[in-house]
């Protein structure tokens, strides 16, 4: 039943959540409201108790190893299934790699809620207020975080990050040698998705369809009428850069007799590709080809002298990429 796979979704969500709070600053001003210091508030992954323990153990503020404030930490605290966002479990979608060399299929993701805890530590109350005011306005009550899932498949989804609660703790009790610990704790829920294994379905693409028709009686086991129709996908553009000629004149939209520089390279009853237009070559006469314009939903357009003319061959049919438009060749047997 189970097989190894690792899409790094939880890891990507944790990194994305932490990156939300990278740019927070604290400024100290003089009596003239001029900034005399700007502190970039560092953030690290770790539980609140670790930072509080370090502040208590390093109470001597003159030691170079004591922890500096303000600072922040965050921690991944919980993972729960969210049935309210569940879709049909047998639904699948197909993606391809950026170079088009591999086509993959994956089932619909499973919705899970990730609980996060962000802790903010400061010595001064004004520093704490500055930090909190830079965070809260973005959550009303959620902020959509765009995260890239599934590695090189470029599956990007918005993960809502919801602010659930804010709690405050000002530990001011103790003697003068005890360091003050002003801590705000913010609880968040990230509504992410977990994908299952990715299957390579590059070899599952239908390349040929055959339909058989039987009509009449089947006396003796042989139908009186038997018709088989077979179709295969046909490329509507050139994929392998098979240049065969160039236009020897400017061509307007309605023109069907077109002069070319190399008529010997063009074959009758084949397709050619000029610009973004597919044409069917009916006949080659002298230095011109007679064509049908705008084939397979391509649009007839204006072409200028010297434009390249490419041939569309059976080799191009093998190179049709997932998501491309294509036509059909049919045979009756």
C-alpha cells in the first residue's frame, strides 16, 4: 500500500511561515523624533522555553554571550486534518515538467491545518509595541502565503495563514539582578495541503484511437458491413526546426499562391508552418505553392519577404507536447 515519496510540503510551509517575519525592525528615537538606532529583529526556529531559559541563565548583561533583545522565535506545534476543505479524493490533475519531457499525474491533495506559535521577546515595552503593530494589520484575520509545492512541477498555491490569538506575559517579578522577560505569543493556523506520490504517465498518452462499426446481420459470424475508422494526433506546428524554404514575396491574408525561394523542398499534400500559421500545400507550380490558409484553427496572417517556411512531418507528431493543440489524421479500413 505504502511507497516512499517526499514532496517537502510541510518543510516548505514552515520555511514560508518563518520568512513572513524577516523584515521587522525596531527604531529608537531621540527627543527630536529622529531615529538614532535601527535594529533588525532576528528570528529563529525554536520553542519559547529555550529562549527564556537562556535569558535566565545569562543574567549578566556585560557578558558577550548573553542573548540580545529584541528577537523572535517560532515553532511548528500541531497538525490536524481539515474536513471542511476536502474535495473528491479520486480527482486527479496532470502536470508537466518545464521542459515538457515528463508528464506527471497526482491525486487531489489532502487538507491539513498546521499550528504555529510565534514568540516575541523584548526588554522594553515600546519595542514590543512596535513589533506587534508591524504584524497584526496584515492578518484580517488571514494572510495568503504563496508556496511552491511539488518541486520542479511549479505547483504554486495560496496557503491562508490565520491569526488565532495573541497572549501577553510580562515577567517583572524578582530582584534587580533578574533580567526582565517581556513575551508576546501569537498563535497561527496555516491551511496547507498534503500531496500524495507523483506518478509518471508520460507513456500513458493516447497516440492512436480506433473505432469499429458493425452493421447488418452476422450470419456465419461475418457482419455484412464492417467499417473501422482510425485517427492519430497530428502536429499543427513545427517542433524540430525543419526549415525547407523562405517566402520570396510579401503575403497578405487572402493570398493562396505564394512564391518561395526553394520550391523543390516543398512536397504537395503536406502541411507547412509559416510564422504562427499552418498551411496545407495543394500544389507546387514553378516557384510558387498553392495553399489552403489558416488550417487547424490557426489564423491567416500577413507575412513578409524572407519569412521561414518549415515542414510539418510525422516526426513532429511524436513531439507534440502536453497542453498543445493538435489536429487528426484519419484512415478508413
